[in-house]
C-alpha cells in the first residue's frame, strides 16, 4: 500500500468543520464541462459540413461560393462581437453593483443578438424562397443545419438574458445571480467564438 | 474449485469446433479464403499462448490461495516493478507482432487488388472475369458485361478465373458474402465497391447478403457455381438465349421491392451495357425504390 | 416544410390512429395482459398500503444519490428483463425457423415471428440492452458508490442528478410504449443507414428508437458532468488523486468518455431526424447525401460507448477481487494508467466496426493496429487481477464468483476481439454471429459485474445481505447458460451464419441452434433463482445484524458509513490517510472509531420538478414520434418553463442539528432504524428549516 504509515497521536480520522466544496466553483466547472460537450456537438456538425462541402454533394444545386455572402456575414460578426462587448460591460456594471447599468448592457446585448439573428434568418429564408432550401442537396442541408444550430444557441442565450433581467431586480446581486451572469458570459463568448469559426470556415474560405 | 468447474466447460467450445464439414470457414477453397483461415489460426494460437497460461494461473492462484487452504498470505504485496514492466511488455510484444502480421495480410487479400492474386492477373489477364453485382430489395442481379448476359440470384464462374465483382445497390446497404470464397464487402447505393476472389476448384456454394437490409433480408441467398470453362461457355449460351432482355426499364421492374422465395434463378440476355453506371447515377440523383409500410408488414405471410 | 409521410395525419392526433394499436397480435396481447396485471398489482399495493405520499416524498422527488442510484438500477433490471425476453424470442424464432421446411404460425412463413415483428424484436433487444439496461445499471452504481467512496455527502448537483434519472426513465418508458402503440425500429440498434430513411422505414419505429435514445443521452451527458465535478471537487480531505479507489477512477474516465462521445451521437441522430422530418439529405444515397457519414458519426460515439460500459465494469471487478482476496489491488498506478489508456484509445478505433466498408488497406491497417492497442492496457488489467489473487486469502462469496466469471468472459472476448481486429479474419466473420458472440462476451461481463456489484453493495444500502445459497444457484445456472449459448454461437459463426436472420436457411445450423436454445432455458431457470433469491432475502432480512462492513474484508471508504447508510452518508466528513482507508483502519483497530463531536449537516431539499421535467420530456418525445405538433410545442414550452422556474428557486436546503445526527447514528449502530425510515428525521427538520 502506498505511503502507508501507522497512525500516530496526531492522526486524524475525521474532519469536523470541513465545509467541503464551494458550490459556485462546482457550478463553474460543471458549466465548463457542458461547454466542452457543446464544443463536441459543433465539432461533429463542422465535420459533417466539411464532408458534405463538395460539388458532388451539392447535387447540382449551389455550392458554398454561390450562396455565402461574406460582406453580410461581416456585419453579423460585428453584431455578435458587439453583443458580447455589451454583455461584458454589463458584467463590469455588475461588479460595481449597478443594477441599472447591468440591465442596459444586457438589453443592448439582446438587441444586437436579434440583429444578428435577423440577418441569418433573412439569409436562409431568401435561399429557401429561391428553391435552395435545406431539402435541395446534402450540401445545403449541412449549411442550413450548422447555421440554425448556432442560431438556436443564440436564442437560448437571449432567453437566459431575459431571465436575468427579471432576476437581478428580484434577487439583487446574490451569489447565484452573479454565478449565472458569469456563466452566461462564458456561454455568450463561446457562441461568439463558434460564430467566428463558422464565419472563417463557411463564409471566408467558402467564398 | 468453482473456477475449474467452468474451465471444464471449455471443451464445449472445442467440441463444437472439431466436428464435421459444416464448419465452412475451416474449409477454405481458394487462396483468399485460405489466407483468411490461416490468419484465424495464427492469431488464435498466438493469443492462446498468452491467454491459456493466464487462465491456468488464475485457476491455480484461485485454488491455492482460497481461504480454507491456509496457504501463504501476504496482505501487503501489491507492487513489483519488474512484474509491472512485464505485464505491459508482454501484451505490447504480442500486439506489435500481430499488428505487423495483420497489415501484411490486409495487402494480401484486400478486395480491390489482392496481393495474392496479382501474379495471376498480370500473367494471364484473360483469366479475369468481371461481374457487376447490383443489390436490390431483396435480390442479387449479376451482370456479365463481356458475356452480355445477366442473372438474378446465380453467380456462375469458370474454374481458374480471378473474379472481380463491382458492387452497388439500388436501395439500402448490404454485404455480399460467399463463405469459403469471397470476403464480406459492403454494397452501398450510389457507391461502387469491389470484391475479388479466385476460383480454383469446381463446386457449388451459397452466397448471401450479410448485412441487414429490411424485411426480405433472410431470403437473399444466391447460388454460386464454380464450373469448368466448357460448362461456363455452355451456361453463357443458355443465358444468352433467354428471351428476356435486361434493359434499364426491365431492370426498374426487377428492382421493385420483392422477396424471391427459394432464390429462384432468372436469366437475361443483352443487359443494358451501362446498367451498373446507370444504377449508380440514379441512386445519386435520388432515385429510391420505397418499401411501403404495407409491404413491410405483410412480408412472409403473403408469400405462402 | 413538413415532409409528406405515408398514411393518414390529422392536426389533433398526428399519425396516431386506432390502427397503431396491434390488438390482433397474440404475443403482444399476452404481453400487454401481463404488463397490465403487474402494473395493477403494483398500483394496488401502493394504494392499499397508503404509500402514495411516501412514494412521492421519498422516491419520486428525492435528490439523494443513493435512492436515485437504486432507481437507476431498478429501471436497468426491468429493461434487462425486457431485453432478455426479446433475446429469448430471437433464439426461439431462429431455432424454429430453420431450413426451407420449417413450419410457420401466427402469420409467419417460418417460425412464429414474421420479419416485420422479428426485426423489431432484435432491434429492440440491442437498443434496450445497451442503452436502457447496461447504462442505467452502471450509472446507478456510480451514483450510489462514488460519493460514498470519496467521502462526500451527495453528488455535486443533486437536483440535476434527479433530472438525469427522469430523462432516462422517460426514454425507457417510450421504448416500452412502442410495444403497444405503433411499432419499434426495424433497422437494428445501430440504425442501419439508409434503411432508417423515410423511403425504407416509413413507419414510426425509427422515430421511437431515435427520440428515445436522444432523450436518454441528454440524461447521460448531464450525469457525466455531474460525476466528473463530484469526483474533482468533492473528495474528502486527504483523498489525493492517487488515494482514490479504482472504481472512482474508472467512473471518472468513463464519464469523460460519456461527456465527449454522447454529443456526437446526438448530432448523428439529430441529422437523421432532420432527414426524416425536414427532408434534408444528410445520409440519403442521393441528392448529395453521404450515408457513410452517419456510420462514421454513429461509431465515433459507438465505440467509446463500448468502453463507457466496460470501464466501470473493470472498476467493479477491481473493487470485488481485492475485497475477497483480502489484499490491495496489484499495481494500482498501472491500473489507473491502463484505465486512461483504454479511454484514450477508445476514440481511435471506430472504423473497425466497418472494415468491410471497402476502405483502402492503409486505412484498415491503421484502425486494425489501433484496435489491437486496446489489448495492451486490457491485458495489463487482467495480469494485475491475476497477481491480486496471488498470496491472497480468497473467499468465494457470490460477488467474487461473478467477478471471476467476468474475468473468464473478458479473456474469451479478448481472444475473439483480437481476431476481429485483423481485417483478414474480419472479412469472414464481420456480420456473422461470431461477432455477436464476441460482443456478448463483453457485455455479459458488464452484466456479471452488474450482479457482482448488486450483491456486493446491496447490504450497504439495505442493511441485509442477499441470500448466498440462491445467489450461487443463480450464478451457476447463469454462467453455464452463458457458456452454452455463446460457445454454440461462436461455432455457428464458423458455420457461416450471419446475424439478424429471421429465417435460418441452412439446415446444417440446426444442432447448434438447438444448443443455444438449451442455454436460453438455463437462463430462464437462472431468472427464477434470481427472483427466489430476492424473495428469500427480503423475507429473512430481520435475521441479520450487519456491521458497517458486512463482508468484513472490504477496503474502501464507503464501508465506513453505518449500515444501512443514512441519507446524509457521513455524520462527520472522514479524513483520508491512505489508499484503502478502511483496510488501513482495520489493520490498526480503528475501524469502529466514531467521531468525538457531531455538527450540523446541510442537506439539499427534495424537488418535484425533475420528475415533472422527465414526464414533459416523455410527452414531447411521444408527440414528436407521432408528429402531434401542438403537443410537442406545449411540452417543449413546459420544459423551458420548468427550467426557468427552477432558476427562481433559492435552493437553500435545510440543516440537521448535531443532536439529531448523534441520535440517528446511535440508533443505526444498534439497528433501531432502517434507511427508509429516515423520513422521520426529514419531516422534523423540514419544519425547523423555515
């Protein structure tokens, strides 16, 4: 047995007063692990997109260079990064204990995220209206589902922000609210990162 | 004691393994299947060299150090650097050896260009017989492009030939398999795969689909005959005289989901020369041969 | 955007019509009668004994990791029974439907199951055994044992733990519903592509399969997060990484696999769902789809999933063998290293599930060698268990018998696994029953470890041991049945029998098919012994007075708690001084030392939300399967609302007072209370917390 020593007078068998783990840090670790699984989800989607991004998989329909619009995508990128910045400013306001400032930051983040989503939805709706919907080809299926999955994540983030807008005035900046705000910040930055990957891989390399 | 009791059951395995000629894999016919069977034996022997002593040691330790035996007891012994290096080393050596062997055999038998048959193919290209195999729900269509004949559920090859199958499917995926002759290879819609085997001995075999493909899957046998060159020529004549011609339109009827109970053989003359490519192209263009819910449910009962 | 599905569809009921109920099938009539009877008896008993409140308070709403674990195992055992019944049907059909002249009945040409029914049975068998029997049983053990083993009071997220359980339950219920409403998938547990696409599987079967797995895998992913955080954050003081019991190590590695692999399965199934519901072309043969993409994605999850099952199994064996050999595990550090080596390699071998795909020799060569690499750490483990026996003092109690038989199966499975890793051999047996026999050796090792674990940890939770005599009878019939069935199946593989045949066309297979059926009869007998063991043990439960460590030779921390374990686990957090803490304390006569002072304990409060969430997920799954869009929308909104409502719960929990803890510990020591009576303390403290 490793490191085995006989007990001495100082050997402790119990640890009264041991407070165990910190709930907030456990939640943070748990949230990181969730994001790891989410990253794997996007990895699988990106891999599927890469496999289906060939002229053969376009099945006579449009290929990436014919549908992606890097200019529009650029404005989307600006919107999403702006949203992250606004949200980060909200957490700065939270650090200073300013509820009003926090709320303003969150609302700005929501508005910019909605702008982002409007661009994306308009893009997909236009394609579908021209008969190039997700049922047109394997390539378009991958394109639509990758973008929609990201959009759904953004939607969940917006919902989360709305909940925080209720909880902050209700509970104040208590431990759980602060922890949720910080996890949401990670989530939001993570979605922005995914978008940047998506923009580079789908919009820039694809164009 | 208990351990030995179930060790005593091991002979059941051996008993099963040693009996008669039903064990098709023990009786390979051609070079490919022989290589596969040799690989089976070599791998088993090498692994048993490790596993049998381990089983034996477990049995001996388990018996000798049972509580009631009052044997030597060392409640602290749990580490020995030399032994631990050994337990990593032995499996490593075995895996290294088998790994090299495995890679070598892959090249020897790989279905696109088996190393074992390359000599014959380059020495006598005439001995190569090309057959296009099309899997449907739930039949096998064999097209002989050079002989201008086609069959359903019968594969006839001349003795001494190297048979190169081109494989595709109209509908779902399957595996083609002829025990003793041809390795299992996937047959997929919209894709081409290959399977290659030699036919050194005259004989009759049963080939079948090995990967589940829906309700009629269990009925997907096809007769495989290795015959003399003369018999093969006669067979081609017979098939070529069939009044049924396999145009693409006729093929589309053949490809409708249906169970060929008893694997009845049909012959066709003048198959569409581009049938295989047309099938691949059609599958890629999204042509499917749907299986209706009704057909799925009633299969088997209405075939009586 | 909704895709046209064959058959009627109405806005109110979707595809659901009266025809979906297979009332004309006698097999299902009998099954339904039996299930309904059992259900009525259970409900009747609960009502008669007025236990509805108890059930709700103590079980359905519990956040106690031990009770959640027990419920996981109960679900697993029920589904194991269902899966076994399916296996029995498969074996019986194959032996009856042998050769062209086999008689047919009940609408089948040969045997008694038409393909339509047989294909569902074998698909359900695989899906159930892997995802709804083995996974919940092992998750149950991890839930019960790990917090105890690392000296924690609960999991890191007790509430999320309950959510995981109820999601798994909802998925299992969906699989069971498919028996009586509609039908199950006929495309194998792997979802053979493009057979699962709408043109070839127009019914709801694939949808049942797909959504059930999807819901349960969300539960599994959440559970993985929970387990990892628990192990990383909540070990008792003094328990450094290399003092952690091997079972906890295997739990950690297996959940890292689970966390990273299950999202890939989620994507594979979601894309298949998009194909079936939205008309996309991910995996179709035509229109630019790529069907091998599905196969790759599925096995990128599927192979790690195998190790997701095997690693905790190794963990159980690594706990049982030292305990009954009265020795520490040999080569602890290499054991841990081997565990992580297996977990790591598990990501690199998925292609060996389709060597016959027609990939080039370089690709097959790489995956062949990678697959063989798994043999190295696995071999290390076997050697280490072997040396653990050396100079031990071995008692062949029931758990030890199961562990030893598991070892035997591992060796047979390993031998045949190395054969399958060589493509030259794989080409002859790839889709044959040889493969089936191989992986049944492996999963039956999981089952063996399951029963080893059940017998080993049972007294810790319930305060009485399972009957040894009936346990041994159960073990021996089960073990001999296993050897009989699967040696015959290996033989059939060499006779060229392929898998999933509802009609076994070759009459030469008959003798071995009969041998298999004999083995199945042994399994049935073993089940009778299992049931007898449970009944006898429960009836005789008061005859035993068990100490903290009922086996007397256990080595790890979980046996330090009183037997049965109180709901708060440890009255005072233990200080860990060494690996195998209990063995060390026993050696120096400290195992019965109690803490000097007690202190108040903070406990999480029960919640009804997880079970409601599970129910909503089940309704959502059902609505999606039958394409009842309004119901799907409502239940999805309900799920979101439940999550939001929970976030408004301040989740304060409650405190147990030191005097109460001391009293309960005293009562436990003299056997005055059983674990389940702890609700007395509960009500008491609920009142105080406010």
